[in-house]
């Protein structure tokens, strides 16, 4: 059965799913949002209009983590993104939530604040978001010591979450030399073919980054 993904190349959560698909060479139809027809189809499938959304044999699957879990169950490939061992899988899921909640969320708070009219901006909220990112970078830097990937020795769901989160977070609030393990890990992610492909596909949209995309990566 054909998989259909409703996504936008510049979205961090869409990239999270794209990495999983690219890791296993899973064939799918890419419905790029921003197109009027694709947007209308998404709205009919999921009135909340958040993306990515996957359609698999008539079943609509929402939320990036759930989509990756679904792919692992119904379209497994050679790269097992969620370990079979339940204890190892729990650690992978913990790190997935860490990146979504404590890296992606504060990063988005900084970015979305920039989009608001100046009179509606929230400097205190941005200050809190930057402090959260520093705490997250520090915790993860310690946890990364001696690890190649976020949850240990194997690339996993956790790294699918980490790659776009850290990519954009470093644009919004640079990681800095105080967190060398995080910086090295971010470079490893950028060298991973699945994420490198997602990054390249998003390059034409960099001008839309509200804070201004840095001339790197």
C-alpha cells in the first residue's frame, strides 16, 4: 500500500518523520504543504491542521512520534528506530520526549515570538525559553559523554527527534563551546545521510526563518 505524507520540508517535526522514512528507504508519496490542494486535503483529514500527517491504507496517523512508531510496526526496515528490548525502548522514548519538550518547544517559543507584532511580544517568555535551552544543553552534554547517539550506540527515534530540534535550536540560541559533546553530536547528525537529505530539501525555504538563517549548516 502507498504511504502518503503531508508535510513541509522546513518543519522540524516533518523532518523528524522524513528522517525515519529515509533511514529505511521507505517509499511514500510526498504531499508538500503550501500547495492549495495539499492543504485542503490535510484539513479534511485532520481539522486541527497540524503536520506531519501520514495516511496508510486509509488510516490517518497524526503526530511525528506516533507516525514513526506506526512505521516501525507496519513498515519495518533494516534500521530499527525503536529497540525490541522494552527497557532500551523506554530510554529511546524518554529522549524523544526530551527533545520535543525541552529543545523543540523553547526553540519554537523564541521563533514564534519574532513573528508576533512587536506590541505583542513576550521578552520574559523568550528569556525563560533561552534559560530552558541552556539547561537542556547542559543536561544532554553530560548524558552524551561516551555515547555516539542520543540513547546509546544505535541510531533511533531519539535521534530523529534530536536532529531537527538541535538544528533549529542552535540557530535560535547557539549551543556554544560550553557544550562540546552537544556540538559534536550535532555535527554527527548533519553528516547522517537521512538528515542531510532533509536539510538539503529545506534549503530553498531558509529565507522564511524569522530570526534569519545563519550562513552555515
